[in-house]
């Protein structure tokens, strides 16, 4: 399984994000925290916040001790919850 994740990571580095996501969608990776983490990183880099959040949360369901995934969840929630009060002052 590590080989599949490595191949997906290399595809992503080469700019082939769709190909990498297709590889990571492989049925044998459905219970692999690292695969969901990489999928989350790809979606995060594309600013697909909802998809990234879902991937990182699934990663945490599989492995609750995955600190980097929790960090990404916190970052995304901060991004989505950002509220700039000066926008509403005349």
C-alpha cells in the first residue's frame, strides 16, 4: 500500500492532481489514514476546503493520533470561520 501512496504523491508533485486523487480512491486504501491525509493535502492545496476537511476528518477516524491531520482540520476551520469586522464598518 505504501507503493500506491508513493505513486500518488509523485503524480501530485508532477502536477497530475486528478490522477493522484484517482489513485488514492482505490478500494484497498479505504482504511488507510495516510491515503486520506494525502487526499486532504491535495484538496487543501486546491482550496477545496470542504473536501479537504472531510479527508482529514476521515484520517482522524482511522487514526485519532494523526497530529498533522488535526492541525489541518484546525487550519481549515479557522479559514472557514474567519470574520473580518472592518468589512461591515462604514
